[in-house]
């Protein structure tokens, strides 16, 4: 059995090819199939639940929006430049 594609590739491919009418249902079904396939490939791997995956995606989206809204002083306090913040804030939620 070949190793399944990683989650980032899966999400990007799904977003590009999703049927807009059935997108939500298709995503849940395909994502669950992907997670099952990944666990079959590596039984020792912990299977993420859909809830955990969506929580992680929501956390990334929220943190990136907050990062984009920081002023120059706050960015200096955490040691990153405006350009570094914009690169991170511009990533899709499914990319780590």
C-alpha cells in the first residue's frame, strides 16, 4: 500500500476540486476517508478526529488573523518583522 498524501496536500487538492454545492459533505467524507487511510498506513499513528482537525484549523486561522492585526511595537516585542508576520498571516489555515 502506498503512503497517503500528507494533510496539507489533501486539503489543497480538496479545496481546488471541491463541488461548491456539496462541498461541506464531500469534505467531511473525504477527510474521514483520508484519516482512515493514513491510520491504516501507520497503525501506530494517532488518528485525529474531525473535531480535533477542525479545532486546529480554527486555531491557526484565529492566531494568524491576530498576528496580522498587531502593530509594529507588538511585533517588535515578539521579535518578528511586519513582512514575516504577513507571510505567516497569509498562509491558508490547513498549512502548518
